[in-house]
C-alpha cells in the first residue's frame, strides 16, 4: 500500500492552483514564492509525472530531480480535468467546479474533457456559464501581457478549453521536442510573456503500459532531454517551473469493483461517476442514507466511503465550496486505499488502463516543483 496523505493539505502545503497565477504575477512585476522576477515565466506541465516517479527514476531524470524543491500537492480528486482547471483558473475545485472526470452538471451526466453530456443529442453546456470565473490567461492578458499555450497533444475539447484556458493563444505541436522549440522561440521574443506548455506523453505511457514499463522509461528520458534543452535554450531572464497534474498507481484488476455487478451496490443508486480511484456515487433522492450504509458495509476497511459533506468540511475541495459546485459532487465518494477502484461498469471501448490516479496516496497527489533557470 502506498503512503497516504491523511488530511486535506492545502492550508499547509503549496498546491497546483498557485502555480500559473503566481507565474503571472512574476511577469507582471510582482513577487511569487522565492522565485526571481523574470521577463518570461513558463509552466511546463508533464501530465502524469508524479514526484515519487521523479525520485524513483532519478537516474533517468538527473536534471529534473536535482532541480526539484519540496513537492506540490495536486487537487483532489487528482485527475486531469480537475487539475488543469485548478492550474488554469487559479482556485481549488470547490470554486471552479470541475470536480471529476465525470460528474453531474445541471443534474445530467457530464464528461468534462469531452465537454459532452452522456445523453446523445443533448446540447453541450455553455462553458462560460458552467465555469464563469476569469481564467489566469484572461487575468494576465488583461494587463497587456501575452499568454501562450503550447501542447503536444490534441487540445481538449473546445468547450473545456473555453472554460479553463480562455484568454490564451493556442499552439499545437507534434511532440515534446516541438513544444520545447516553440516555447524557447516565444520566450526569446521581446517583452514580458506567460507560457503554459503541456505534454501528455508520460500519462499516455503510464495508462497504457504502466509505471516502470519500458515504454514509460523511454518517455521519462524524453522529458529529461527536454529539461536540458530548456536550460540551454531559454534566455537568461526566463524561469521555467516544471510540474504535473497528478502521479500514477499501477492497478490490480482484481481490486476493481463494478457496481452494476453487485446487487447491494446497484440498489438505490442513480449513477456512479467521478474517477475510478475516487468514484462519486449519486444516490436516488430517497435512498441516500441506505445506499451509503450498504456501500460502507460492503467495502469495510478496504476503501474510504465518505459523505460529500464530510469531505467538504474537511477541506478536500478547498476552503470554499459554492452552492452550485455542491450539486455536482456525489452524495458520497469511494476512495481507494490500495491498487483498485470502483466504476459502474467496465469500459466498452479501448484497452483497460494499466495505471491510473485520482485518490489521495502520495504517488498520486504529490507533484514536482522543479525550477529551471538558465
């Protein structure tokens, strides 16, 4: 079993929501943490690269490991749509409302990254209504400072991008080498600039082949190579902070439970959404207490089965949770302690994931805080 984070750490530790907002302050002439004031600030987000991976594979990533500071914490649940929203909007999930990969929005089942309701033919929600807060790119560009977003992956759906990244100029690249080259080229342009660079390659390899696989090791080498390229190529008045949205845990498929196959878990439940390792259970209106007790009894000490209000009170979604966001969170969550998870049913398309994330183990929630400055 991996080490567990026993309490919501946002009041005592630096978290992902501070990063892009703080770098925006840096290029605006203000201070951020103990970083030197810089003309250009870059956030390189390596999807899926937990801090524990950096430590375990330091021999493959010596530059990254040697420039690391005390780890940051990802938001809970630590999945990509939750974390990228936390980074791009600068607040924790209780305020930005992107609280899981799949959640209830306007009382309908909703897939965040696809920005689609599950029901075919239903019109997608207006992203500015679903997420009305100003994004970090909007705040920084309003000061007259360009904000550039550079990615080696197909950018998320237009709806999700508008909700989380509106205000920035998007650049699509074919691979991480192109991301590094484009980022360095933009950093050398005159004037202040905030750049968000993104690569999905570590996350892709971990999901498909697992942490520690040959394919995973190869992409770690490419990330290390990119870090060296940035150190050599960035202008001296630029700073780059490398971080991630979450880490990973290799799954044991024998520990994955599908609730539709278990009569006592299926009864009284409207839907199981959320993420595999932090499932959000939406009960039928009159059966919430009964459903909670059945799930708690079924899992015993093998999983945390926690009511929404307890998670909110303990600060797991941040110190503030809006009334609207409360309606999106499951009646209770099932959070994995080991290497399993909970879903309503198996996926019907694509290969099963070898590794995933979303729970509150250190392997999943601790993320790099690596500062590279030429």
